[in-house]
C-alpha cells in the first residue's frame, strides 16, 4: 500500500540549532537506506514550512510509522508526521 507522509519540523518545540547539519546528514542517510529498501519511493522538500513529503510503500500505516522511526528526527519526536493511506484513483480505472 502507498502511504503519503507529510512531515513538518516541530520548530515550536525545538530551537533551530537542534536541527544541526550533522543530524540532518544522519536523517538523509537514513532516508537513503529506506529508499534502497524500497520503503521510500520518492520524496520532496516542502516550500511552505521546513519538512518533507514522502511517498512510502508499506503494508499499512503502522508499518510506515515503524519505518520512519529509523529517521533520527522522527525518532527524537522532532517531526510532526501525518500519514495518509492512498488507493488508486477511480478515474484511472476501467469504465463500466
């Protein structure tokens, strides 16, 4: 199942310096690992707020949450994440 994870840095709870370059590099490396495993299908940085939108492939939302726990920011509760399970759009299916 595909799941869209809409992520936002919890900048109201964490000072900007908490999001250090080293921690962000660890985050990127963990994301690359999820990509190599086929869990992270694609990702985009957000323009509106610091964060990302990630397209995940997982059995269900709980499995997607477990996968994102490998990301240092999410594991440290520095990210707010909305998980949106998706299904195929009916407009692209066969017509009756």
